[in-house]
C-alpha cells in the first residue's frame, strides 16, 4: 500500500470512528429511548452516520472538488446502502443465530463494513 493510500485509509478510519459515535448514539436513542425495532434503530443510526461521513470524507479524506455533489453523494449512499445490508446481515447472523450481544454484533459488523466502504468509496465514489 502506498503512502497516499495509507494516509487516506487512516483518515477514512478517523472519519469512520467519528461516525461510530453518531451511529451508535442514534441507534441507542432510537432503540432504548424511542423503543423502535432494533433493525430500524440500526438503520437510522447508520444513515445519520452516512451523511456526516460523506461530508467529512469529501472535504478531509479525499479533498474532492467535484461540483456534482448530488451525484457523488448518490454514489456514496449506494455504497453505504450495500454496507448497511452487509451490516444488518452480520448483526442478524451474530445476534439472532449465535446469540451474541446486539452491540457486540454491531461492533463486529462495523469493522467489516469499514473495509467495504473504504474500497467502494476509493474506487467508485471519489475515484475521479
């Protein structure tokens, strides 16, 4: 891995780490306080993190000057929705099938999806 790619991955990871707080915070609020279904709560938290992560990655990680923000965000959202499907599938598998604590399962899913999201955004969203 070259230095530029490594640096972008580290920045992407830092942005993702901030997104974990948004994701988990909103998920906890929706699940525990609003008593929403855990998958709806998870999806809501995930999508809130997507919005904050897009803008941070656009500006800081990838230094994108692309004027087509809507198109670029659509690509980011598509990659994130695929990530969300992976995320929910892992949570379902670990939590429902293997009885792993919901938040531990979510943490594991977040790690897997981080790798997916970086690759998708590096090669698809911000490749131009």
